[in-house]
């Protein structure tokens, strides 16, 4: 599965910049490398499957966990 580089919005509202998809050296699991665009601007990784999944909100709506807002190169 591929993922576009760019600015994503988490379903709770915060923005993140996705830089790339990397492969875990031991498990071969694909993880998303991304940065918070608020607070301390820290770098994070999250499993690709979790990053791209849909979630069910408290009011029973199915939405994307992260939604692409702006694609970057």
C-alpha cells in the first residue's frame, strides 16, 4: 500500500505532515513517518494499516483516521 506525502488532518482536528513510509527492520511492517504541525513538532511513526484505517466516532459515523488535506512532493 502506498501513501501520498503531504499534510493530513487527524479526525480530532490536529494537522500532521507525512514524509514517507518506512519498513521496520525486524518485522518488515510498514510504518508512516510523520511530524506534528503543532506543539513541539515532534516526529512519530505509526503502522501504515492504523494510519489509513477508518474509525467509528461516538455518534456512529465511519470516518478516516487521517485525511489528506494537501499533497506535497
